[in-house]
């Protein structure tokens, strides 16, 4: 039920030195695909870098990198950039092109392939990549499922199993999203072997499988709720999965090796990535450090994050508990954590109040919160540190409701020191937005260098690293937890008289940006935004940008910014109201211009898009044949096919810019004629021009394009020979003394046939005969293991003569015995061996003779 709202970010970047040296730059348009590597263990932040690819409309993946890619970019964002390859990639591609070229050109495709093979992304130089936020979109989510064969193995999962698995995942996400995902259903399940390694390159795999389903993989990214799931056998990795990082509740692509006990959480976890969620981690600090401080490059107080080690959450790892009989997953996947629910906008401020502190005297307030698995009521707190402005989330886990039978309920104080797992059980959890990885991070209660618990129990107190607030767990009952929250300091407010402003044309389809007041003092280190429509807060609209919807038309839009600064209490500022107005259309001074030869096989190119005004930020292309869109013809060039012959072709250029409707303009229609064959070389004739010999007609390899059909007509002294219309022709006595030619006519759908006639042969003659009547002979000892030698009779002529041999055993040809010598084998014992020698020479009839069958037989 959600798609992406986009805010276009235009930038100019300076490429690294290795890329600066290259004179070639690729123009790339498509959609962004973002993935987060599945890395386990305690790792430095840069070990989990996000991977970026651009998928083009034809399904090609192009790896990119660069500091200018917005940090909050997600799959489905529109991309219109220029990127440069490294010298190594250019060398591997063997490309000498310079300047700006399109990614769809021959040189561009070679560069893309070389970058993929070398694992060297192209460096983004200039262009636009959209930043995204969530926004509702109608429709239930669907899955196209491909069960593929990998390395000769197929996942041992039935259609019934997959349907049930998807049903469980649907129930989980429908419940945990508060209905934002109404349902997830399977559209189709296909089983087949892929050309791509089923355990290897997921991008190529997704492209191949999408094409099998009649789509481009491009179609699964963007503002739609459609997903593509590729299922590989569990031999590709137990509980292994991979999913693209989407925006809100949009679609995406997934890969999973199924057939394992925790398939349920694997599928729900990868769907979580499609829904924009990153991993839920656990903070690991050197005791007595806690609540890590992150400076953008890494933690500076002895802390790291254990990548997706949160055993309580779907975006953590799918753990198993093993007893003496078998291994068990969670009875069902536990509830989604509060940080993720807030990120997705699926929990209301009433159910998770936000606490900011105030400028009065230090204060303590008591709060009772229900379990995270509850579906209504207060079930969490969102606490903003008044000094650092950091967000903390408080939730209660009680192993009830959806959490019943969870692995965390099995491990409490009985875990001994030195165990790899932190202590767990029921209690209050404190989380933050992951500073290193962009997901969630759990702050454990570390009581010594060797003991840590993932929950805070009765009597334990957490104090934020700045001292801005503290939280004490007073009581844990079955259904609820009671906590005290203390804001310990009286702090001044952030000052300023300037109101926030809304930058951009406030019209449907445009992403507008909130801008802080210039005189706010001290300068805020962070601003929490909330957008309002008609004075009512917009659910989930808490980013600095907001995409205006058509339903907002003629209603006032405003924004509230809560400014945070060290040593100051969070202070609220409200903008003026901005009425949402109708958007405008781009104007065109001329239609798009198309050049190129208007016949099948030729390429048409757009020389100008028609000068739309103002200058568009996104331009797309669609070629049409007689008013019907041509599949996958979406670039600025188009090669005419046989299907275009006799039809009219034109291109529609669609342009858009912030504040303006996406408008389209079409080029003038052009009528397409049949293509022509090229190549002036004549056909040739092979074979000997003698009566009884067979001649063969040979089309030239230089004729283009390759014909799909050929017609033949043989001629005798320029007159067509009746019924001689095949590729070969056997010469008869009627041809004696005549010269022979052949005429070949090429044929191909959409092309005008073209005929070419060979040069004439020499006058057809009569074959001569070899002289001599003596028979072929055999010499050698007739004994198993000995070698016999065959010789022709005394025939003339003897120069330029070719001899062939066939050996016989008791008159039956011996398989493979076709040389002048033959080594006798056990099968020849007591048998008579002979040889037939045949002589051949240009202009002569072949002469053959078989040696006399001697009474001598082969002995041992």
C-alpha cells in the first residue's frame, strides 16, 4: 500500500583520479537498485557498504558508486546520470570511444559488461538521482515465484508449501504494518533451469527470470507493489536470502535458498528489505563504555555493531535452537521492533508517544507500556535526547502474543559467562536508529566485561550517553511494563524569529523541501520535521521532503520543525500555510526530430527532443508502430525490424520537471519501406565441370543481413535448366561442351529480395578413364598383431592421384579401417583379409579394385 515519493537531487561530482583520466563518460538512465550485503559478526561500519546498481529498461544492471549518491537512496529511484569507467575497465572492454556515449550503444554495452566482470563500478560524475520517502499506493502485493535448478539441484519445496509460506509472510506483514500491506499473494509459480548460476549473480538471475515471466526486471522497481522471488535449493546456503532495499511498502526482487526450518523468517526478512528496512543489530561496546557515539566515519568510544544479531526481530538473523533431537526456529516470527514501525509510519504518536523534555525544572514521569506484540494501546516510547537530539525507542517484550514460543524466551540467566549469546528473556528493550548501518541497533544492559543482557529488567537504569535523560524499569508484569523517564537538566530553548519555509512549487507530483529559519541559534544539529495538511499531521510524513499528492489540491500545507542543539531543549517552529495549487505543463517549441534511413535494418535516432521548457530533469522515450507501443523500444535510438515494413513509426518523448506535469510530444510519423541486402560479391560454384559430377552453389558470406531463405536456378549457356532449382546440380550429357552458371536469390522477411548470378564454369567435359587392369594387392604377414599394406594396381596416370582405402574381413567392411595399412586384431583370426583401393583425379572417373581373396588366413 505504499510507493515512493521522490525529491530530485541534482549534483556535480569530481571523480577519483583513476576515473578522471578516462575520456569516456556513459549516459545512464534507469532505476536505482540498492542492496545491503548480508554480513554477520562484529564488523567495522565500512564492511557493510551498500551496493548500488542502475537497471535499465531492457534489464541490464550497471554498477555505480560515488560520494554523491544520496545516503537515503532506495531501489526504484529514477536515475539520469553521467558516470565514468576506470582505465582498467576501458582496457578490458577494448573500447576506444571518447566523449559522452549512451549506455545502450555498442561501446556502452561493452563497458558495462567489463565493469560487471571486474567488479569495478562506474563513478557517478553528474546527473540526478531521486531521494525517496513513503507514500500510500493502492493494491495488494503480488509475487512472481520461480523455483530454479542450480548445479543440478532444485529446492525441495512444493507449490503448496510455497503458497502456505507466502500466506504466513502475508499475515505477518499485514499485521505488523497495521494494514499498510493488505495482503501478499502469489501470481504465478514456474519451475525451470536457468542459464545463470542459481547460487551466483543475483542481478543476472533476476533479469533472466523476469524475462521468463514476460517482464523486464526494471518493472519490479518503482512505485508498484510487485515482487519477484527466485527460489534456489538450500545447497546454495542454509537460510540464505537476499533482497533489494526498497522505499516504504514498494515492490522489489528477492532471492532465497529455501527448504530450511526458518524459511518463514527468511522470506519475511527479505520482504522487509523490499519495504525499506535494513538490519537490526546489537551494539557491542568495550566495558564500561555504552551507548556508542558515532562521528560519521565510525564509533569513537570503543563500540561497534554486531550485524543483524538482534534475535528478537525479523530484520535480525534467523536463529535456530537445537536440542538433542532437532533444531527449532521461533514458533512464529516475533513482532517488528518499534524503531522499524516508526520508520514505516505504521504506529501512531498516541501508541508510541514522543518525549522531548522541557525547559522547566528536571522532571520524572511514569509510563506504562504494553507489549510490542500488542496491536493497540501504548506499546512503546520514542524519547529524544534533549542534548544530542538522538532518537531512542523503548519497547517491552514479554514472550506473549506473536512473541509466544520465541527463542529469546528460552535463554535468560542460565546462559553462563563466556557464551557467544547475550542474555535474553523478557524485559524492556532500548533501541536507536543504527548510526553505522541505517537500520536498528539494540543497546544491551552490560553489567560487566563478560555479562550483557539484551533487555533491561526490574531495577535497572539506563542513562543516555549525554546524560540528557535516564530510564528506570520499575515493574514487569505479564501484560505491561512500568518505567520512569527522567529529564535531568533545565535547558534553554533554541532561539529564532524566522519561520521554516517550504521550498518548491507546492503542486501535486512535486517534492517540496522544508528549510530551517536562517536565524535559529545555536545552529541546530538536527531537525525533526512533521508535515501538516489543513492543520492535521500527515501520517508518516516526517522527512525534510514531502511529495505533494493530487488529493492535497486546494488545501493548506505546512511543516513543523523541532530544532535540536547541544545544551538546549528541543524547540518547535511552525511554517506559514502554503496552498496546494494545480501544476503546469511544460511547453514545447518544436516536436522531436528523428533522422535515419527509413527502411528495415536501419537505425533511427532522435537528434533533438524538441526543446521543452523549462529544461526537464527526466526524459523518457517510447517508439510506436501504427500507434501501438513497441516492446522494449525505450531508448533514444531504434533499429527498424521486419515487423515495421509497410508501417508508420514515430517516437514519443515524455519530459518532466519539478512543479510541472509530465508532458509528451511525438515526432512526425515516417513510413517504413523494406530493407535491402548489401554486398556486391557474386555467388560461387564448387565441384568439377564434367558429366556425372555434381556442382554446388555457394552464397557469399559478405551478403548482409544473413538471408533466411535462398532460391536457386541453374543455367546452361545462359538458358535456364528445367527443374534445376536446388543448391546442387548433377551434370548430364546435355551439359557437355556448355558453360554452367547459377543465380541465387536471397530472401528475408521485411527485405526486398536480391538476385546475383555467378561467373560461368569452364565448358563441361567428359571424364577420362585410368588405364590398367591389374588388381590391388596386399603385402605383409597374415598374423594377429602384424601390419598389412594395401597397394593400388598398376594404373596410369600416377601423378596428382588421390587414393582411398577400405579393408574387409571375409568380404565385410571393417569399421574405421580406411588407411593404406591395417594392423590385424584378434577378430581377424582364421579370417581372410582384403583391401579395396580407389583412385581419383580431377577430370577422371574414379577407378577402384579389390585385392584377391587369398586362401591364406590370419593366424595367431
